[in-house]
């Protein structure tokens, strides 16, 4: 995220950040880059925790951005959920 956006929300580089949409929420770590637009948050995909329990599939739902989208409205060409330009809220994780 842009450093100005991070400052607005009290977030520093490396802080745990909660990203929330109407479909769900995840936690990722802030990486500040002034090359991003101040209105844009770029989330990583494919997160999982190898130290997590196999019974919970290594806690993939905790930080995987697939939790922020929905299959209610699918793309016409491929039948996939929207993975770009999703409105969200952010906050520093307590």
C-alpha cells in the first residue's frame, strides 16, 4: 500500500493488517510502496502456513485473498470470481 494510505490508518511497514470486504476478511502484512496509487491495496494470493495444522489445511483461509470474493457473480468467460478492483476496508490488526 502507499505510505500515505498506511499513515492515514496508523499502519507501518511490516504490520499485520486486516483486509475486509462484504464477503470476508483476511490478515496480511503491510509492504509500503510509493509506486502504488493511494486508493489501491495490492494483496498477495496463495497464502498458507506450513506450520499450521494439516486438519485445517494449514490455515489457508486466514490470509488467502480468495476469502474476500464470492462465487455469486462469476466471470462470463471462465466462470471465476472477481479478483480485481474489490472495494475493501483495512485496519491494523490488534
